[in-house]
C-alpha cells in the first residue's frame, strides 16, 4: 500500500473514533483537543503528497483513488452508510483545510441525525457551514419520492407543442401591434436598499407574539365548533413555546386575553368554552416543567410576571407544580413554586393535601407551609393526619399550621403534643396553642402550669409556658400568674422558685403595672434567678422595656 | 479564520474588483497617462499592494458569473453592480479568466495591463494578445477563461432543471403525504430549497427561466416552487444571507398549503366561482396556517411559515383576506411572498383562469397595485429583478425578428437577452440567443424591442424553447 493511500485510510478510520470523542467530551477537554489536533496533523501529512483528498462514498464502502479505504456491510456504525444515506457521494478536502474546519466537520458528523428533534441533515449543516476547503457531491435523488418525475413532466408539457401556423400567425400579427411605449424603471438606490434592510432588521424579532395575534384572529374566523376546538392545541403550543424561550410575559398576555373573553358577556359561548379550556390546560406538566427548567437554569425570572401568569391558571396546574417542587434544585425556584402553590392551592385543597403523603420530608413540610399560608380551615383534617410524621421538622411545621388554622378540632392534638417526648415538638405545640388566642387553649396552658408535675419541667420550657400565657393579657391570667409568684413550698423549693421566676417574667410581659406592688415584695430573694427575673419585670413595667 | 478577517477580506475584495473596473472604464474614455486614469490607478495600486502584503499573491478570477479573489467568491452589493457587470463583460469579451498580481506592483505595470486590454479588442485572439503584452511585466500575469466543464452532469442548465423538478416533485409529495396523514420530512424540504438558493446565487436567470414555463398539468405544485424561487431571488436582491434565503424559500414553498383543503370540484371548476365558492377559497390562508402548525413541533420556521400562509392574501393595505380585527402589521416575508405569488399566479394558466397574462402585462398591473395591494419599495426591487420584459415575454425586435426573452438584464432592464424563434425573413428558427446590449461600430444598439405580444394568445409553448 502506498504511503498516500495509507494516510487516506488513516484519516477515514480516525473519523470513526473522532466523532465519538467529539460527541462525548466538551470542547475544552484535553482528549477532545488532542483528537482534533491529531486529525489536523493527519490531513497535513496527506497534503504533503496531494493538494486534495477525495473520498468516494458508496453504501458500504469509502474509497480513495479507486482503492477501498473503508468497508462495512453492517447497518450499525457504518461510516459509509452514515454519509451515503443523506445523499453524500463524495467528500473533497482541500489543502487549505483549517483546524477550525476539521473541528466543525467532526462536530457535524458527530450529531445524532436519527433524532426527530434535529431539523437538519448532514448535508444541510455542511451547506450552512459553507466550508471553504471541504467540498462535497450529493445525489439529490433521495429528495423525491418519484423517479423520473422530471422526464415525465417535461415530456407532458412538450406534447403541447402548437401548430407551426400559430407561430407564423404571431409573426404576422406582430407587424400590426402597437409599438412599446417608453418604459422607465425607477432605478434602485442605496437608500432603497438601506430602507428595506432596516425594515427587515426591525422585522427580525421573535415571532411568537405575532403568531399569538394571528391565533386570536383565527378564533374569530372559525366557522364550526370542531374548527374552534382545533385551536386549543395551537394556543397551548404557542404558550409552551413562549415559556420555553423565557417569555412568560407573552404567555401571561395570552391568558389575560382569554380571561377577558371569558368575562365578556357579549362573547359567544363557543369562544368562552375555548377560553375555559385553554385556561384549564395552560398550566400542564410540560409548561410547568419548562418553568422549572428556567428556575434551575439561574435565568432571572421576574417574580411579578410569574405571579401574574400563575393567577390565570386553574387547579389543573397544582399537580405539575407539586411535582417540580420536589425536583427543583434552586432554593429561589422552590420559593417561587411555593408562592405559586399558595395561589393555586386554594382552588383545590384536597389535591394539594395529597402532597402530605409525599415520601420526601421537605416536600411535606413545604405543603404544610402552603396550607398554612392559604389559611383554609378545610386543611385541618389533612394536617391532623400528618402530626405523627416521622420527621420532627415536619411535625413542628404541622403543629404550627394547626395552631394558626385553629378550631376546636386541633386542641386535643395540640394538647397531646404537649406530652411529646421531644422538647421541640412540645415547644411547637405550646406556641401553636398560644397563636390561637382563644379561651380553650388558654385553659389548656393554665391547667398544664397548675399541674403538680409542671415544676419538674426544665427551666427553659417553663419560661416558654409563661411567655406564651402572657399573650392573653386578661385578668384571669394576671391573677393566675400572681398566684404562682406568691406560691411557696417547703420541699423542692428550687424547682418552685423556677416557676415563680417565670411567673415574674410573665408579669413583666403582661404589662399590667398593678403587678409592681407584688413584684416589689420579692425584690430581695435568696434565689438569684428569682431575684434577677423580678428585677427585670419591675424594670420592664416601670420603663416599658 | 475569524469572522472579522472574513469581513475584511470581503470588503477589500469588493473594493479591488470595483477599482479595477473603474480603472478600465476610465481608460475607455481617457489615455492611460491622463490624470483621470492615473489617479484611479494609484488608488488601485495602493489597495492591491496592501492586499498583496498580506496574501503575497492575489488572483482575480472569473468563474461563471462571479469573481473570486484567491478562491473567495466576491459577493457584490448594489452600489458596485454596474462596475462588476462592466468588468464581467470585459473579461468575457477578451476570454480573460484571471489576472494574477504578485509581489508589490507599481502604476506602470497597471498601465501595461490597461493598454493590453484596450488594444486586444482589435486582435484576432484577444486573450493571446493580452498574454503576450503582459509577458513584459514581472508581477502581473493573466490566465485564459476556462471553458465550462464538458461533463453533462455539471451543465448548469441541466442542474437547474433537475433542482426545479426535484422541488416540484417534493412539493407534490408533501401535499400527498399530508393528505394521507403521513409525516412530512422537513429535512428534505431544506435540501430542496438550499439547492434553489445556490442556483439563485450562481445561475439566477436559469432558475427564473424555469418559472416562465407555465403550462404544466400540476399548477399547484409548480406555483409553490415558482413562488419560492421568485421570493429567494427577490430576497437575494435585498441582500439577505444564504441561511435567511433558505428560510424565506421554505415559507414561500408552503404558502399555499391551505389550498389542499379546498374541495377538488371547486379548485378544478372551469367556470367562474360563485360567491359561496369564493368564500371557501378565501379560507385557504387560515387552513394553511393550521396545517403548518400541525405539521411539526413549533419552531421559528413553523411560526414564520404559518404567519406567511395566513397573511399572503391580506395585501399591503389590508384590503385582502382574511379580514382581521386588529392592526396586524404584515411580515417582511409575507410582503415578498405576496409579490411572488401575484406575479406567478397572473402569468400562469390556472383552471379558473385559463388564459394567463403576458409577463409584461402582469407586471404593469402589479405596478398599478403598488402602494395599495403591494409594498411599493419591494415592488420596485421586483420590477428591477424581473426587468421590464420578464423572461417568457414574446417580443418583436427592430430587426423584424420574433423572440422570447430568456434572460433579463438588471443593469439595462429594457435590454434583455432574447432567444430568436422567427428570423427577419419570417422563417421559424431554433434558438440563437442575442444580447440587446450589443452595439455596432457606430455605437448604436443592433437590436431593440419594438413590440411585445402575448405568447399565450398564440399558444407559444415556452417549454419547447426554455427547457
């Protein structure tokens, strides 16, 4: 084998390897860079012998100078067939070939042309790249379904040849015809060209908005119900497309127009039906996933625009949003989705509550948060079932939610939680009761403090009880706390004094200056904690601190 | 090579071709030693030497209808059109294929070149005379114009024909596939249109010539392809790049796809349409947009195609159809496609309009519609593109010859190239082509168009002459 042929063969074989590497590695990877450089070197070595390298391509063979340099009869991984099936019959690399051209060539041949998503074939990409030093010959027969179409069409039209006489008649008549008038064509000026190019540039913006305008025109041009029904799919695609390109405002504007149709008493029922349909599917899984992609991409998303968009969606958007809530990587994205679910959740609490059974604790906690933010008491029944959740973070959130949602239904559960072995749960339950501000929770707290075992609790927990109780600034609480302050015991005095100190603290928080007289009595106490808390309470009452 | 370098090369290349043309044109009027000539020579020398210092050798070569500098095709803009065309004719007339400049050249060497070119007009073989004279210079040499490749498969006319019919066959296939609910291959459409773009850039007149033949059985498919060709050609005049021209060609190819939903009994009705039938026909833009939106997932091309399909009958002044409720500004592509559509439809024989208009008549009607139905600025470009006497116009010449316009001339729109079909004695002849810009020794045009006639009235089969 001549050295020249051997080099040509080497180049073809390197294509096979290089197209895989180019597909696998990013362009800054050393393996990628070395591959391109190696291929460039191989070409340079070949061009030492000749000024151009021409490969002829057959279905199962690539040849150089009538010698096969690659043969493969398999369908898979067949480089010859890979080129052949797009119509390529010859590849011609010229001596001036640059490393950039080799890289671009390899990038093109490394694409997966079997994917539907790719709108261009290899030849189109070669054409668009417009290589200076890579030429190719293609067989365009693959472009048509019919063989010999050209011959048949030409034959058929040539059959219509007129009689010789008609041509002669034309010649005779020509002498009778009027002379042509002076025809003046206004010559083109550069100003004309500039004006037109300016118009073209102005027109080159994204056309999705224009398409939506046309789709809205089209719904007024449809003549039957079925024609109108067709339109829903187009609108949803256009909305999806806008969002996919980060234009949420455009999608929002479209939904807003449908909302207007829906609210317009003069609109036809059919169009209202269409509007309803689109508003109900505009928040489908595909749209929401696209929004999720934007959030995770780090692209800036204007929260106001997003909020406006969500406001037009209906409850069908809940499930997709709940789905991405658990999948989003960005904290900011999750926050935005949570806000969206607060808006949407109110439209279907039952569906939203299904998120409480999610296996991921953070999703459950988020759903509880959303239910709490919505503030709909229908959520209580679902939340009560979540109190026994295995994760303490969830438990705390649900207790808080129960407290804020309130109602008699939650009292027993919160009371039970005050007995929970986990201090954090007890504390959450206590605060939840406090947030209810009703008589029943107050009673529960008073009873707990009055219980003989209360003094056994840790100091911080006791303090928290009194702190919560101080939220009810009424006489009953005042008297109850004063009672505790005055209470003296013989046994376990330290524990009792802790409760008394907390009572003093509570009196300070209650803000009733009547307590000063009592507190002053206990200014001088042996117990340092007691002394300190009494002093603080007096100070707070006297100076409002 | 980065883009910047490309742009620089393109600018300098364009200037070079322009300047050498100016040098020659000025030398036609003044002696090469006249200050008017020496000034332009000095300017040329300065430009080319700057180029030579970068490239070492500069080769200006004519291939087909285009100039190449060091293998880069020079695409010219409108401002240089006249000079480019002048130089092209000078090269062809003298069988001059290339001029090669190497090392640093000086003004005297350019004067030798100028004199060689001027004096070659009187020589038996222009090129040999130039070559001999140029042997006196060290840094400028010339090459003979290469003959068109003999290989019939590379014959531009055959390639253009093949491209045209491939496109028609593809258009036919698309409609059939959509009708039978099959998937349409857009990749193939792109290839078809890319071929048309290439031919418009290289062999515009040949491809435009294909559109002049209107008597095919399958009007719809030919019409789609013709509109695509006219649109690409017009887009090219405007200066759109290759990729944009492909996009424009694609949207134009699919502009009338909604017609496939019009029942055949209406579409093929030989008599006038009733009001209700017109109502149905007027629905095809909406149906077209819907069909295109169903064809594939939304992308910029689908969106633009649907927009053009919807708007192409709306008219510049919105007097057409469909009537819209809002102020919808027509797309740039729509305005181009509308022009192409009107021209091709008017000059074609359709089932509902058996007798087509002669190309020049169609053009004059369209000119009346400028600023109402049609965009006036684009119309101006269109007229300049197809010429006063578009391809396919039957003309009587001042020499009493009868001919068909086969190639328009964008510099002298009233002086196209004409295929003679009846000679001055009234005998039918089979086609030699004459250029109406040719002049005799007294500097008077040899032939001019005296009269135009309607080729359809005499059932002149353009295919017989142009295919």
